[in-house]
């Protein structure tokens, strides 16, 4: 099997594994009589554990030549943790399982990004990112449809079995990537003339202004975005809008179907002029989504799911490509691409993990409509930070010698 084809297959199968149970977890726990605040808290605990692990996992991917093994081990951990949730949905078990899920996901993201950069190099990275995300979202659609059908027919536990099957597919796919096709120096962002010893100290990346602006922007975006889909599914279930599995699957399918063309568009835009416009469009979509979701929840508009999830697809589809793409451009030549990506992912993880607690508490105290407005306002703040911070887009870069981070120019 061609390694690029295997990479695409990996993104297809790994889509359902990397996110664990995703929005189905909230619905599953809600059926077990958990409150919105309890659901939000357990998701936050898991997210914070993943946050702590993200930078070390990025450093591991940079240093390791066993990136395929990292994907295999991470996939197995996610499945075992999810089975534990199914068998023992008590707070302590779910909290530990979510922590393990998040730690595994912290390794899977940089590993796939590193494999991609190592296979296609910087010149083909933007284009391949678009393909990766398109296959990723296609996998999410397939998994969501199957999960909805199986959940309606056999109950939510069938979703766990589906995850196991997708995990087997991801393991077979990553093992089909030929070891000899991976350039491990390119995979960590080193130039052709550089060596591993010339890589910048990863701590120096914390002084890179543009990387920090991007990290803060993405962190705020995910603070507003992380809880919106789970809360929207819970809001529909709370008012008895239909079968929980089918409703959750519908929200996922609509969003993921929109993300496919958005991912391809983001890659095309980046090749032509960098990521600035891509990020601005993504940041603008979330506040509008929050307002529509609030109106739908307040007036119980049944068709509100469509514009809400289309806008989810716009934001997430664009950012899915932009996140590794802009980091690769900002940190080109440092040899610390995966650590830099991990720094940004840590900020995202902080935002996403706190989002579920924020959204859950607001929803419990003031209702779901108020929660959507609050989350949308946070996303608007992300846009302000990005613009005030200089709107780095990665159009061009120049770096001082190793160890002098902070000189990147967008």
C-alpha cells in the first residue's frame, strides 16, 4: 500500500478514536442521571490531564523514530478507557478514563502531524493537511451515521463496539505506512542542512511572540467552542426532541459534512496567501453560531440544528488545517515543530476542558440559551486577541540562529 494512501486511511479511521466518545459521552452520562455540571466537570478533569501531557508528548514525537508505534499504543489506550466507562460509569472511573483518553489524544495529534510532515515535506504540507482533514471528517461522518443507527437499534453501548472496530482500522493503516518513506528530520521541522543537534531548545519557543498569540487565540476559541456541541445535544434531549443517539449523530454529521469542503478550502487559501484570512473566517463563525444556538434553544426551533452545525463545520474545518499549518510555518527550521504544535494544543486543551465546566454551570444556573451566548462571547474575545496581537498568518518567516526564538515574522 502507498504510504500517502495509508496516511489518508489512518486519518479516516483515527477520527473516531482520537476524540474518544466525543458528544456521545455527554448523552450517555445524561442517561445515567448525571447533571450537566457533573458531566462538564468530568470532561474538564480529563482535559486537564491531557493538557499536562501534551508538551511532553510533542517532545516525544520530535525525538522518536517510532511514530507509528505511538499511534498504535494511543489507539489501544483510548479503546480500553472507553470500555471502562461503559462497564463502570461511576464518577471516579469516568474521570480516570477521560484522563487516559486525553493523554493518548495528546500523543496522537502530534504523531499524525509529524508523520505527515515527514512523508510529504514542507512543500507539500499545506495540501496534505487539507487531505488529512477531509478524510478525518469523512471518517467522523461514517462513524456518526453508524453510531446513530447502531445506538437507535442496539442502544448507546453499540457506539463503544464501533470505536473498537475503527481502532483496528487505524492500527492496520499506520502499520501500512512504510518506515523508509518517513524523513524524521523533516518530521520535526528541521531544514535540509540542519541536524537534530541544531534544534532550538523547546523552552525557547515560549518566547516566540507569534506562537504565543496563536496559542492564546486558539485557547480562547476552544473555550467557546468545546462545550457547544455537547450542550446542544443535551438541550435537544432535555426537551424530548427525539432519540438521543440519532439526534447526536445528526449534529455530528451536519458539522462534519461541512468540514470537508472547508478543510480543502483552507489548504487552498493557505497555499495562496497564508493562514490569516483562514483564521479570521473561523473566528467569526463561532459567535454567530452561539447566537443561533441560543435562539434555537430559547424558542425551541427544531431546524436550528442545521445552521448551528454548519457554522461548527466552518470554524472547525478551517482551524483543523490552520493549526498545524501555521505552527509549521512559524517554527520552520527550529526542529521543534511537534513541541510547538503541542504548546498550541495545550492552550486548546485548556480552553476545551474549561469550556465544558463553564457551559455546564451556566446551563444549569441560567439555561442552555444563556450558555450558548456566553460561549459565543468568549469566541469573539479570541478574535480581538488575534487582531490586537498582530494577526500572525505564517506568510513568511525568518529566524535567528538556534536558541534565539521570538524572531519569527508572519
